C-alpha cells in the first residue's frame, strides 16, 4: 500500500467533532478507493463498501430509498456483517453513477449512527450534478496523483533525507552534494514514472522496468479518452480534440494553448465549457495568464490566454516519443524538456492547493508561474530544465520594475539552494515544498515514464 498524504486528512475528518459525511473526489485511477479501504480497516470495526458501478442492484436499491432508516435497512441487505452503531464506516464508491443518492446525506448525518464516505471520479461527479449535496453536512476532499514527496516515500528515500532538504530550503543553505545528485536522479525518474498509483506500483514491482510503466500509462490515457466519450455527452469529440492536442500545444511556441488550432473559426468563448470539463474532471491543469504582477492575481487573470498541462507528468511523458523519456532520465541535453519540467511544477502546486497563474507582457517577458503570497505580495517562478539556469531575464525585469514591487523571485532548476540578490535558486526536486518555503497563498486563503533503471534511495 502506497503511503498517501490524504490519509492524514481522513483521520482529521474521523476525529472531527462535526462528524459530517466525507466526499472524496479526484480523477480516475488516483487511488481513492484503495485509500478509503485501507483507512477503514485500520480505524473502524465494521466496514461496508458498495460500488455503485459494479453493483447495479445495490445502486438502484439505494437510489429508491425514501428515508435515512430505509436507506440503512437497504444497506444491510448488501452488507456481509451486522452494522454496529458508532463503529461502522459505510463507503459508497462511484457515486457519480447515482448522484441522487447524495441528497440523502443530510438525513444520514442527522441519524448519527454510522460514518459515511462517498467517493466519485470527477469525470462523472462534475457532469452529473453530484455536488448538489446538502451544504453543511459534507466535507469534501480532492485526491491527486502522488506528488514527488509521496513518490520518494514509495521508492524508499529516507525521511531524514527529506528533512535535510526541507531545512536547506528554509534556511537557504545548500543541500549536501551527495543528496542533491541522488535526488536529481530520482526527480528525473519521477518525470517518466509520474504519480498515478498503478504506474508507481508497476515501477516498484518490476524493479524499474520503464517499458512496462510506459505501456500502462498509455493504457490509462486511452481510458481517459474513453471516459470522455462516455461522460462528455454531445461535446465528447470537442473535449477529446483538446485532450489530444495538449502535448503538442505545450511544446509549440510559448506553450500557450492556441484555441484556433482546434477547428476553423474556433474561439475560446465557444469552447470554454470543454476546457472547464477537462479541468473539473482532474485531467488537465489550466494556468491562466495575468496581465499585472500584482496581488491579488485573479483580478487580472485572462481566461482566453492560458496554458494547459496534464494532471500527471508520467501520463504526459507517455504521449511523447520514447526517446523523450530516455532523454529525461539520462539527462541528455536534447530535446528541450522545459514543458515537461513546467508540467511537474503545475502538478506540485495543484497538490498544494496553489492557484495556477503565469505572467507575460511584451516588455517584461514571461514568468512561468506566479503566485500570491500570504503577505499580500506576489512571487514569480522560472522553471529551467537546462544547465544555463542563471539566465532569467523575465524575473530580473519583474524585480527591477517599480510598479510590481516584488521582493523576491525564485528559479527552479538543477541548481542547489543558493541566493543571488533578490533571486533564490531552489532545486527542481524541492518543488513539493514551495507553498511552505515561499509562504504561498492557497485556494482556501483565496476564499473561495524500453529500458530499466536503478532507483537511488538516499
């Protein structure tokens, strides 16, 4: 069982005095069911799991329940053991198949005898209206693919090594060279393997067979396309076209998604819902361009100008030629891997609940990412995949601008931790610490990988 950060959040939910139902969402195959199942075994005496996709009889029976008592009685028909009040977790999986069941949550919570976890893939939960659940009776939690720290846990990196990296980033001291080199190698592995639990487990089980990993990732990408055709209704072809173009659009030009390439006369205002569908489904990560490097960034976000990253870097890598994956792991100078490095940063920031923005104006160039800080400032980031990481004209221009009043910029690269003037260099593998090290504002604050390799555990 892979160690996941969301487990701690499930424990917080269980120990909360409010004891609301939990609604766990996320893209397909990110490990929702496995996490809940393992958590239930550890913390509840009795566990009842009903998958509404697999058990159609149970799905219909629960949907037709007329009251909390009737719902619970119907649950007992499909349970393999008696329900014990205050010691039982009832887990309803694939709830997007019968969204009306969520309307029963209020009465089940008020009944108070059992704990409830509902889980659904976002491809369905957004489309079928599952989020019409009663406000005030549900705690919602989103799962993502494994971030780099979770990947490090999986491959056996010692916690003391991760602590050393944390401390170095926080106090500005270099990471010891032997750790730095090993972690850069592990990061390159993460570029190729990514964070989908099934691919990470395949990587571990096959002792580093990336051909097997790549085959699995390609299969997952095919499943995503199939899910689009199943859930996106009469816009399925348009949504699939966006999904198909994502890898190419990232590496062409400046990486901005060119909507006009979708079809003759295509415009964003006509396709907006298709992009939103992919984002809400957890398949893509939309990064809006801002016209001013000022807090709060959302005030000048320009929705028609955006980059579209994939939610998992490994699945993105599998959509490029195998030679690209080899180059990434072997640290070859060619091809340019800038877009893939950026994809990892977008994935890490999303896992930390940091809204995605980038900054671009003609006079000052482009900052790959820019984020609000908790102090009411903004912080620009440049992502460097090559060796010339000290060339960062866009950040230099922002830092020298009297209008923006930006105190510091960050370069994420193969460099060790260092500072030069107002620029801080952080190793790209430390991106999982950005939110805390840079004190970034999160969504809550805003209110609202045909070769085998050897892992280098430190």
